[in-house]
C-alpha cells in the first residue's frame, strides 16, 4: 500500500517530465487551465506515462477525469491500493 503523498510526488515527477516543467512549478492544483504546456497531446502522453509508472490501465472515463494533479493522484491511489 502506497501512501498518497508518495503517489502525489511520483505524479508530479511524471508531469514534470512530460510537460517539461520544473517540479517546483507543479502542485496538486496544476491543471490544463494553469499549465499552458498541458494540451490534448500532452494529456495522452501523461496518460501513457502514468500507466507505465504505476503499472495500471486507465479506462477512457478515468482518463477524462484526470483534470488536476490531485485528481490523478487520487485515481492512482485508488487503483494501486485496491
């Protein structure tokens, strides 16, 4: 069982890599609205990177719910701690 804080920091690392943004510039509230690099193509890259990092498969519905770093961490937390 992974603590959510560990998952959140891993999600931030993944987004930092995909969005080519320093980790310090990414918070739990970061979203496509607050980060101009986060477009539809980057969103697909984020999905693939998250699936690979956490060894999970995300349904289309789950992919659509990935609107903030916090929501992504919540989703991953639920999946890896089942």
